């Protein structure tokens, strides 16, 4: 038997650390290979870390709430596997079995000081989320909470990443005392306005039959992101009705052959995304972000597809470089991401860097919706349910009424940079592409 380290696996190119939110096993438990050991959280996604081998958990190196760097050991398992052996007791490791603050023994005074300062930032009056690494850097560089909130974030939900704060430091934390003071005043004014708005909210009465449910971590993030988006972007929504009869007929005709040939079930979602990608190529202004008074037209087309989780929460996995995929590639990506999203198996990089989002509200039987923009994007398209309805058809012999497959497309966009003409023409073009789908198209 030997003691083997379990290290934090690579979670994506842009992820350097993860926070342990919950241990799923206890010291002394027998562990099977691929059995989940801990639940972790990053700035982008929550997931589980499985054990790479079987054995007995002999030590938790990190406790709940602590941050572990990628490649760093977080547990010791007694196993016969030929892996990295612990010849000597691990040094400078927080001991979760000894008494002390939170059950952790910390010997270095600088670490204690840093943790105290970081805790102050964590408990400050701010609803914005900062990763432990960002807060540590802020403490080291003497960046106040007020100043931290002025930094534009490029991470998920507009969060400040490690690169964001390092770039901010390189450019100079401020251009003089006046700038810092001005920013702090603006932040304080914003808080005052939000406080006044909060005071105007009606009081909520609670009776004995009411049920009070505490929001989980993901729901809190979603709530914050949605409110931030409505405060950031003036939303406008355009609606178009599309006759997708040709698309429905083609799918019904080829879906069995498609699955036999490619091993993937053909749903409407990749077919609809294909039309969205083509429309983005023709109207790139909707594939953008806003940086102050600058509009950034994205060179890549990364389509986010909003997916509902069994818990009722929402996650948006991203199909990277969707414009470089054919229908089979899109189908495979949609099925893979949607399947792993339901199982909580998405990697952090797979929910990052989206440039445009679609939300298929039709899967819930909804005919239309008014989706909220997924910041820092500038537009989002809701796909309604496909339903058979009587419709007027123009023929050479005159107008006739026929049963057609119809659906609504709801396009919400940021009116700061996307005007009604662009937003309306884009969604109309998506509808045209769907209506003119080639029923004789080969698979």
C-alpha cells in the first residue's frame, strides 16, 4: 500500500484554480475509481472531480471553501496504484483535523494577514462575485473594493478574471487621485440609487402556509446576471412568424437515415442554429459586444444555447466556431453539450466566450418569448414551438388556406448599438432561410 496524491485536474485553458464547495467522501472511506470526491466551483461552472484510482481516503488536504490551484494535490489516497508516492508527511498543508479557526492550522503570519484582508473584501457591501485569486491580488496591490468594482470583467457574467485585474494593474490602477475619487463617488452614487430603489420595493407578507426556499449558488448568479443585463442594455424585441413546413418535412424524411449514417439524433435545434449562423455572416453587427463607446464586432461565431437543468436552473454551453461546422458537426455539438449539461459534466471553457445566444423556448411548449441578453453580448434569439396552423398560401391560381408548420422567432437586442432596422432585418433573414429550406437537400 502507498499514499498517492490526488491533484486538481485541468479544467480548461482559462481556469487556473477551483474552490472546493463540498467533500462527497470522508477520511477513512473506501474510494472506487471514477467515484466523485469533491464538488468544485470556478468562475464559470460547477462540477465534480472523480478519483483517478481506487483506495482509501486518508487525508483531506483542503477543506470546504478553500482554493486549490490546477495541478495541486488536494487529497491523499492509500492505494496500491503505482503513482506519485508520499514518502514523508506533507509539509505546509492546512491540517483539517486540528483545532483552530475553521479547523485549519495556519503557520505563516503573512498568509493570516492576507486571508483577513481578503475576508474583508469578501464581506464588503458588494453583490459582484470575485474569485479568491482576484481578491488575493486586490489585497496585495492595495486595490479597494470601490476600485475593484470599476474594473470591467471579461469572464462569465462579466466577472473580473485574473487577466483583467493584472491588465488593470499594468495600465496603472488610476490616472491620479482625482480619477480614483471620481470613480468612488460614482460607485457610491450608484449604491445610493440602488438603495433607494430597494427601499421602494413593496413589503412582502409571509403567512404560515408559505414556503421559504433559499437560493442555491447558481440561482443567485443567474439572478444577478439577469438584473445586471437589464440595467446594462436597453432591451428591444422584434417578432417574426416563419413557415417552416419545408424544414419539418425534410427532417421527417431523413431523420432515420441521418441517425443510421452518423449515429446522432437529428433535432430541430442544430437546423435552426445553422440558419442563425448564416444570418450572422450577413449581419455581423448582432455578433458583437460593447466596451464603453466602442463596438467590438466579433471575428468568431460562437453560439451559446441556453439549456434548462433538472434543478430548474439555466446554463449556456457554447458551440465554438459554429460557422465552420456543417449540419452533422452542429448536431453532434448540440447533442453532446446538451447531454453533459443535464449531467453537470460541462467544463468551464465550454460555457465561456459565446458571441450570440439562442434559447429554444419551444421545448417547453411556448410559442414565443422575450429573452434577456446574455452579457456581454448584444442580442439573443428565442425559438418558439413549431405548431400546425391554417395559413394563407399564395399560388398562381390565387390564395388558398392550407395547414402549415409555423413558428415565432423573438429577437431581443441591445438598442445602444443594434437599431430596429438591423435587429429586424436579422430575424427576418433567419425566417427567410428557414422558409426556403431545400426539401431535396442531401444529408
